[in-house]
């Protein structure tokens, strides 16, 4: 601890200024890193690494005296830099890509979420009535910029007409094959490809569009609106869960609950439990067993549009 206290020992005003500047740079870097990984699985991995470091410290001879455990963690820490690069490779690549592009003192995102969500709901209803497939990812805290790298950059206002046009399956419209990503209240890109879920519990009857919607929500805190091309049903994916067969009111209510839950203090019940309870309160009566079988038959057809 002595070298740490030496930092605060200054002999002149200039040295004091440099010390403050040095600390400010370190705090700023830590702050930007936390903003970058906020809402992603990288944050959970970071907490795991911190726990390992703490356990390494208390397993020393002066404390718990766990010699074998201490040696094992010591071997792990010896290769920590390589391990961190492997685990956070996507986040590191995204951070380096943003250097010099984003404002140095950029703040948090703020926009009229209600207006954006309403346009998404209206667009999904229009697409559903014509049985046009759609995949719309709405960014929240976690940055989705790395998913837009292989897509077509747009930077357009979010309106139901723009979203509807992007998913028209015409040969002259190459953007309909893929996902639309909404960032900072704007349609940032179209024709994007999202990772498919590898969760074995996901129903085998779901096509690639629904699997892509679930997959991106497993790694980020985004909400994804999905319209089935075969059945015209509307679904919303969030935190690896898929809410299916929604009407306009149910979809609007669910999206609003997702955003309110993300901005408020969590209660004792889990977020997913609150969302499910809220959806059940606002949902229409459950379908009969015959209707449920019909839905399963319709869902058994594979979506022909890739994510």
C-alpha cells in the first residue's frame, strides 16, 4: 500500500496538477469502459474476474492459507491479459472502432422512447396484416453498433412507413433480408445479421428469424420485435425469452414495461416475472387448445428469410 500513498505526496503545484490529471484520466477510462459493457454479458464476466482477484488475495498464507487454490489462481492471473483479450474481444474491437468517432465527453442516450416504440408497433401491425416478415432490434443500454458493420447504414427517422418499406420483399429491395437496428431514436442500419441462439430449450419449430431475435437478446439488453412471414404473428424477444402471438396493445404494453423496468429500481421480484405478470394482466383471453394446436402447426413452417 505504500506505493499507493506515495502518489498523494506532492512537492509542488505542478506535481499536484499532474497527479490530479493522472487520476482523472484513469477514472475517465474506467467510466468509459463501464459504459461500453453496460447491459451486456461482458459486465457479468467482469464481475467474475473481480471475484477471482479478491479470492486470490484472501487465499494467501496471511489469511485463509489455501496454498493449492492460491497457486491455481496465480497460474490463471499469469495469463490474465490473454484471457481478457479472448473474453472481451468483441467489446475491445467495438471500443477501438469508436475511438475518435464518438464525442469525448458524450453523455447517455436520451430520446422520445414512447414515439419510437409507437412507430415500431404500428409498423409491425402493418407488416403482420400483409404477412411480411420483419426483425427489428431496438437498442437500449448495450451498444449494437458491431451488428451494423455488415449492414447498410441509413440514419433515418423512425416511422412506420420507413420500417414497412424496408421489409418489402421485392427483388429491387435488398434491405429486406436481415434485421433493422434502431439506435438513439434513429433507424441506424438495415440488412443486418444477428447471432442465432444456441439455447437447446428453444422450440425446434422456430425459424431463423425468431432464433436471431432471441440470440441477440441473450447477449444484450435490447428488445427485438419479430413478425412471422408464414403466420403474420407478432412476437417480442427480451433477455432470451420470446413473447408470442401479441396484438398491438399487448406489444405496446410489453415494450413500455421493458423500458420502464430498465430505467427504474428493480423490485424484489425478477424483471422477467414482472414482465410476464404485466403481459398476462393486459393480454386477451388465452387461446383454446384447438387454437394452440393451430398455432403450433403454423409455427412449424420455417421462416424463409434469414436473420
